[in-house]
C-alpha cells in the first residue's frame, strides 16, 4: 500500500537536545511538506520541498532544519533553538507543484521535558 | 495575517440533521479550495475540493459551496452521522512563487454529532 510513514508516533526529549523526525513516502510524490499543529492554531507550514536537494522555509521555520537527499525521505530536525518544540508534527506529500491533493502521515507527537 | 479563517472553533449537531461548516478567505489569488477531516492523533484526510471556476461540488453526503464574491465557502454534511465527529480544516491553494504552490489552512472547526 502506498502512503506516508512518520516515525515514531510519540517522542520524548530533554530540553536542549536536537531530535529528528522521520518521514518516508512511497507514493512517488515530488513535493513534501512539514506542518506543526498546536491547539487552536490549525496547521502551520514549517518547511517544504518541491524536488530532491531543494527546500524552502515555510511560515515558522526558525529552530528547524530539513534535508531532501532522496525523493522518498524528508526528515525534520527540531533543534535546541526552537523555543516551544512540544507539538504534533505532520508530514505531507503531493504529486507535483500544484499543492492540492496532499496526503498526510499519521503524525508524531513530540514532547520536550 | 490569517488568510483562511474558520471563525467557529466548534459546532454541535444532532444526528440526522445538516452540519454547515464555514470558511472565509482574504487572498483573491486562491484558486482551489479543499476540506480535510482530522481525528485526534491522526493525520488529516482529504474530504472534498472545489475549483474557483465552480460554485458547487457534491460527493455523497458532502457538498462544498463557493461564493467568490464574498470570499466564502461552506461544507454541508447531510445527514450528519456520529462518525462525522472530527476536526474539519478548510484549506486553499495559490501560486507561491518559484513554480510552487502551497496549501494554507484554517484553524479548524471541531464538529460533534450527537446521537
């Protein structure tokens, strides 16, 4: 079955540590995205990538970094510079530059203690 | 500046009745609109969409209406079922430069369908 896999489902980290969230897709989609969901805030775009080895900042990129070395993979690193990292993180992909028709992963809940 | 607004954080509807979820937008460049449904601790799933050249799109119990002059769209669910209880996100897409498009999401409306 084609889809997007995010791992792990739940992640706990100590304050000040970097942590990397995994996102893998087997849909052969060109574009991939990372969103953050906070209560009452909806979905906010962190980073997106239209093609391999290229990515752009979204609305709330500060404190995050990404890489896109393979079409299938778009990992997100939450660095110690992110002031409020505890959130629900969603990865998505779409078939091409036209952004509609996103497929989302099941999300990773990151809790920083 | 929030370009896609869902002004009702929550909505309760009796089973079998109509649910109407509303969404307003400010960016006149938006050309495609979507609704996503999301259960807790899961990713959103696509529900229904509409192009800016249409004013209505129907799929089973779900109908989306678009009023471009008012920059308003709505999602109608008839009849509402308990399994429809979820958070519904309105989203819109527009060209964002460098050959790319992005989805902009509203904050969501939590629908509760009461049996």
